[in-house]
C-alpha cells in the first residue's frame, strides 16, 4: 500500500465528499419521509451506495409498487455503471480479484470521472489511490445520510426549499467535466433529446437508460477523432 497515493486519493476524494454531502442529507430526509426507519436508511446507503438509484427506489417505495419493479427501475438508473466498469477496466487490470470487487463497489460517478482522467493522463490508477479516494466519499455519504435521516423531520418537504435541484446540478457538473472530449456536443445533445422524449412517451425512470442509449448510438456513428498534425508528421517521418 503506497501511503503517498493513499493521501493523494484522500485529498482528492475529500473535495467530492464535501460537495456530495447535501445529496446524502437529502436522501436521508426523503427516506425517513417515505417511511423508512433510521437504521433502514443507513443500511440502504451502506449497501446500495448509489445516490440517484436510492432516491428512485425511495420514491417507488412510497408509491407501494411491486418489489420487482423497484429493482428493475434501480437497474435502469444504474445501467450506466456497466459502461463505467467497461471503460475503467483497462486501467485496473493489475488489481487482484478482491481489489476489483472493492473497486467496482466504490465505482460512483466522481470515482469514474477521476479514474478515467488519471488513466488517460498517464498518472495511473493505483489501488492505493483508488481506495483512498473512494473511501472518504463512501464514509461521507454514510454520515450525511445519517444526518439527513436524524433531522429529516425538521427539514420537512425537501422540494419546498429547493434541495431536490441539487442532484440534477451535480450530474450536469459531471457531464461538463468531459466537455473538451471529441464528440461531446452531439453525444450530449442526443442523450438529452432521447431522455426528454423517453420521459414524455415512456416515463421515469426509463428515460435515464434510453437517453444514455441514444448518446451511445450517436457516439458509435461519429467518425474517429482525427490525429493531430504533430502525430501525423511523426508517422510520416517514420
């Protein structure tokens, strides 16, 4: 275990932990408001550990829908994690099976974004860094959930004070972090259009997966990124 990498991961994860804490508080408050006990709320955060999916599941619990529909809806929202793990796999091939198990459990949106950034920049995705980065976010999420569940009744209706807008803003920030990548605009535009159309014609939460599918389709149809002129010149000289 490289202590330097662990400290680097903790420092980077702390920033994300502080910014995501309001979502944990929101989930805790919404969970208690929908009938979950304090311990049930903590257990869901500790085991599911997926903010958007947890909120979707809680809303469905409140509507008394069939359990299989709750599970299927959460799978639809979390389908993007299949793509996350596939994209990240080439950077964590050196992990042991146990390390990969822990890595994929901690694979939330900021973990993926920072892992890909480090992998593409050549910094490397060491397990020491990955564990430090992911652990501080996980612990913060659990603590903030506990705070939200404990003081949820005092908050009242989260939508009345605009807390519900935090999650969309958070995801928008994650998307914009990739704005310099090739094909960003057409892929995001297709995802947005597909998601809005699916929301109106199919309904929630399927608009999440269908919007992602629209973006993926456009990405596969885009031409490959052209090589830069310096790279082309080097190949010509060789």
